[in-house]
């Protein structure tokens, strides 16, 4: 089922002059961008360019944010967004001394407290296990899982509430090619079948080809906000990586000429 924002063709995220200053360093520099509803937007760039800071701003956990940042029709961090936004950090957010199912049962109970919701919670946990292909590991202790499996448990937790916006910070880091492919298949299924909006960060440029739209970042700025096809065409490049490097070189040349 498509969510209302996707049906309306609206933007799930809208940022204007978004700025984050940490100490004497400007981490994000007056960013203007949108994230289309019901689509996969890739946030790509080298480590340290501000991707994680931007994602924390979107989910409302980043301090000292200025400018305008609206998420699903509310200011970022608004209490009404809590059940509507899922966030998966780079570090797995699970209890290692619990099994996979126990982790999901716990977080499902936080989302839907009370005896009346027990049956619904069981169904939700079963669905989330299936979504990330961990049904066969449901009774395994989290501490005995591989890094890739732990990442999938964190993703399952984020999927418990069937979020309208799913913010994923480097979800495929350290995964083998098969798991990376399977996760991207899941991301596309969430967007196509449920109308979920996904904002996915990565520093791996070949993953850019899997996104509907791209935000290419460097040194706290957005170099480009466009589709992969449009970026390749605009820069005369064969790949998004080549397009990114072209944009970096062009920006560096302009900066040098302005001095």
C-alpha cells in the first residue's frame, strides 16, 4: 500500500539553508535539497563529508541545526514523527544478550504496549524477520551473529513500525556482495510495494546506480541533486563515480579561480 505522501507526489524531506556548526567547524553548509516520497534517494560521498550529520538532522537527533528542515510535513524531530520515521545507524542497535526474536519482541512492545496488542506484535515480528531473511536465526543470540546479520537485525527493528521514511546510515558496510544485493532488493521492494521513502547513505559509488535519485556530497556541501541518468548525461560520464569526480574537479577549479 502506498503512503499518502507518495500518492500525492509530495516530498518526504525538504531542506532550505540547512546548516550545522560544531565548535568552530561548519559541518553542513547551507544545504538546499528535497527527498521525494516513495523513492530511494542515495546520499553519497567520501567519509567525513557530512552524511551522518545530515541523517541525524533529518531524524531530529542532531544539535545546533539552523535553517529549515521539514520531514513528512513536520519540523525534523517533531514528536508526531516518532512512529513514522525509522533510523538505522552504522553501529548495530540491538541487545547482544537477547535472541533475534527477543530483540524484536522487546522493541515491538515499546511501539505497541499493552496486552491487547500482543497478537499484532507477534505478526509484526514475524513479518520483520521475513523482510530481512532472518527467520532461520530467530532464536540465535545476537552476540553469536555475524556483523552482516546484526545489521539486518537493526534493520528489522526499524521496520517494525512500518515507517513511511527509512533513514539508513551505511547499511551495507562490511557485507558480502550477495547480502548487499539482497538488501538492495529489499529496499526497492519497500519503495515499490509499500511506498516507503528511503534515504540511504554510502561511500560506495556503485550503489548509486541502484537509487532513483542522488545527493552527492563533499566537504559539507551538496555537489548535485539529480537522477543517476541525468548526472551521467550532464557530465558526459559513463558511471556515477566518474560524474562525481568530474563535479569535484569542476568545483575545485571554480574555487581556485575565485581566489
